[in-house]
């Protein structure tokens, strides 16, 4: 029995182009079924480990300070993945280096500007290589954007504690 007959059919059963189209349709259906039935991503409620993250929100106005409150649910604005809940908010005056008349550099408070030390509990996937929540790797020094119903802020991660 020949591989292709005189009409271009594979083993005399199906046209080669029809077979390729059939394989493509099956691949698309399998991909769709996987996407609908895969396990939840990290950052979704109930998936992963709990971690506590301390982050700095720098140089913001009083409006932002008033909006960031304990108990706020925070999410990743990029992936819309739930990240966790704010557990502690500490507000301090924002300070910047200023050169004095005698040439020294001192840290001076900037009027009406604040820094927020924001602690939130996140749901994350912890591996030997990363701590991942929603679309972010939570690492010291990383910039993480947090959103809630009332605010959206860019933070710098200062500490990540993994619950035992």
C-alpha cells in the first residue's frame, strides 16, 4: 500500500490538506478546553501560600493617604488578579536631600507630601526561585502596582515574609 495514492489521499483514506485542517481544529479545541479547565493562577483566592509584604509608597499627597486604608482588598491592575488585603498602614512625612548654605546635605521634610509603609497579606506561589502573586514576582526592590476600589499606587517591595 502506497503512502499517497494517485488522488493525493493519505493511505487512500483522507486528503493530506484535509488531515492538516483536522489536526489544526483538534489543537484549537484542546487549547480551549485546557484554558477553561486549568487550575487557578497564583493570586486567585484559595491558591498558594500566604505571604506578608511590606512595601513603600513614596511621595504621595494627602488624598492618596486618605484612600489607602486597612482592610482594602488589593489586586494587580495588569492581570486583574486578586493579591490580598491591606493589614497595616503607616504614614510618615516625605523627606528629600537638600543642600544647606554651608554645603552640607540634609534630609528635609517636603510640605504636604507623604510616604506610606503599606503591609498587605498576599496569596502567592512560592518556589525555590520566586514568590509570585498575580503577575508579579515579589522580591525586595521590585516595583509592584497595587489597585483597589479606592486607589492605585506604585510601590517598592521592602520585605517579603513567607508564612509557615
